[in-house]
C-alpha cells in the first residue's frame, strides 16, 4: 500500500455523488482496504431519527432532513481521526458544506452516468426525490456544478472493485 494512503488516518474522505453512484458500496470496500472507519450519513440519520429517509422527507420535509445532514456533518468534522464518509446526495449542495468537507479532508466525486445510477436504484422505493429518469437527470445536472468542485473525480460506471481501485489510485496521486 502506498505510504500516502497510510497517512490518511487524520483526514476524512468524503464520497459524494448522486444516489445510485455507489457511495455506500465503494465506501465500505475502501474502508476495508485502507483500514479506516466507514460512516454513511443517511444511515446515521435513519438510526438517530428511527425513520427511513423517505419517511423523514414525507413527514417532516426536505428542509428538516437537510438540517439533520448538517448536524451529522458537524459531528463527523469534530472527530479527530479520519473516516470514510458516504454523504447523502444533497449534502454537498448545502451552502458552505463543500468547503467544510474540503478543509477537513478529501472530497471524492463518484461520477456515474445518470441513467446507470437511476437503473441501479429504480427497484428501491425508499429513495426520496427519485421520480422519473427525466427528473432524476435534471436533479443530477443541477447538482453537477457543485459535485465537480470535489478534490477528486472518479468515474463510477464500473464494478465496485474497479471503482475502488480508481479511487485508491486517485488518492495516491492527490497532493496534500
């Protein structure tokens, strides 16, 4: 393993992108490879609220959910040791969040083809803001301007193992 990867224990690696881009899957595999804890912001929120993301959206609204995401991020940023963090798709869009993540670590945009991402999650009914492929693509396009400001962009159209290798390679090339 590259010596740079071993020095990530004090930095967070934030995985961002649309739902269906593989943030959770890639994050779990990456965490095992570089031996860092893995956190999924959506899973933390679901656990703390006792509700699914879909239930939070439908009963309390998107604004409430976004406030939970910000609180979750604040807790992560207060942690002294590095972690792999799978971020909810809308988290980086919140004003100031991308800058906070970049100060605390490395932001990796898992860029996947919108149609591929949509097809990956189409069978799951618990995804808010999913809609039809056209609305999903519009949402992707509106978020892309923020996503592309990540420190690293990796195309996430391959298998999970292929994408993890791309991310690891990009991390070894990243200048701290």
